[in-house]
């Protein structure tokens, strides 16, 4: 595969998240053509118009859209944000029922007009919906995956960078598992530069403790709830992280990202979508089987798989 020329991204859903994905992709130049699709005609047309008015300042990309599904046609990548949003105090899993029905009815329609696209789900609970969407679409697992813990990982690296006194890009650590309450950091392989996380220290920044790292992990896990409580939705950071995933696919980057794919014999886990470090390219997303885990981390990964498996089975029933 290679860089996709004259690339087209379609964002499905013109709510706060979908509009933010389109906006981030437009200002970053993530794709040559960006389309926004939503069944709410007035809303999607207004969002497209608002974005189009700023294209003088965004480079070569253009923006189109509407409520006719034909706007999705010719997409190389489709980012799905449509669905009910997470309300204050509501967990991502509580969203599962209504959004599962939305995704199940939408996927065949999208595939009819964009059969060769790579699909990235952002709608929550994204791990559960990835399993159901993969089953509904029949797509190979590398071509339908979710944004997973890419944003959670960014949150973690930002917190660690602040604490360690370094740039965020110098922090190498991942959040994996469920994008939700059972997610966890891979502390066993986390480093700042080349230094293991617990060994990092400078004159101004003493070594971190295990208890401190645990507190940071909890803060990262609960960050979305804090944002939702204060402003009603998370949208800017998920817009940016989704645009970054789009770029990895369209530019055939082979970038390592913790996206969520349906796993096959991954440390004994089958048929469940979990975020693990994966290679993201024009071929889609492929989990890195050689990723090392401590015994405790393997137990936490299995806990995530069990929790999500129960939800998937309840929705199938």
C-alpha cells in the first residue's frame, strides 16, 4: 500500500464530536476531501457551511456534506460518530443498547456506497460497537476498528509529561484494554525518553511512586466524566485524535497506536475488541502480538475482555 492520493474522509454524524473531527481534519489537512453526513438536514448543512466559510485559512482541503447518503460515496476512510451522546453520570456501557441499534442499521447503508473504505468507530461504547459492526458488515477486522484508547493514551502522556517536566512527545506509555472503566496503563514498559517511568528524576522532579502512578491512571480513566460534567461533551481532543488516526491510514504511516480491533488469539483473547498497540496504515489496523505484558497486566486485559464480552452477549441476546 502507499499514500492515498486525492483522499476522501467522510465523518458520519454532525454532532459536537463529528463536527470536531471534521474541523480538526480540515485544519490539519488530514484528507484532500472531507465530507460530513447526518440525517438531520438543517444541522449538517449548517455545520458544512460554517466549516466551508473558513477554508481560505485551511490549505488545500475542501468540505462538503448533507443528509443524502450519497455524500459518503468514494470515501477512503469513514469515521463514525453518530449515536446518542454520553450524559453526565452515564457510563459508556449504558449507551450500548441504543447505539448498537443505530450502528447495526447504518453499516449496510454505508457499505453500499463506500464498500472499499476503512471504517473507524468513535461512537461509544466503541469496543462493543466494533464487535457488532464487524459482524454486521462482514469486513475483515483490520478494516473496521475504533479509536479505542488513542485519546486516553494522550491524556496519560500529558499528565506524565507535566509531572516529569518534559514534552508530551517524550513520554512513551499506553493505556490499553476497554475504552472505559476497566482500561489500564502498561506501566511495565512505560518510559520517559529511554528511562523507565519509576526511575525518572531531575533536580526539579523527584521520582514518581507507584501510588502516584495509580492516582494518575485513575485521573485519566475518569477524565471524560469530568469534562462531560462541566461542558456536556468531550469533543476537541477526540476530534484531534480521530484526525490523527485518519492521517495514519491515508498516509500509510505504519504508526503504532492503541486502537481497538476485534482480537484473534491475542494472549488467549478471541472475538472481543480491545485497545492494544497496533500498526495503523493504509491496510487498516493490525495488533502487535509481541507487545509484552506483566502477569498483572495480562490479568487486567482479561478483566477488560470479560467485562466487554458480557455486554456484547447481552446485546446479541
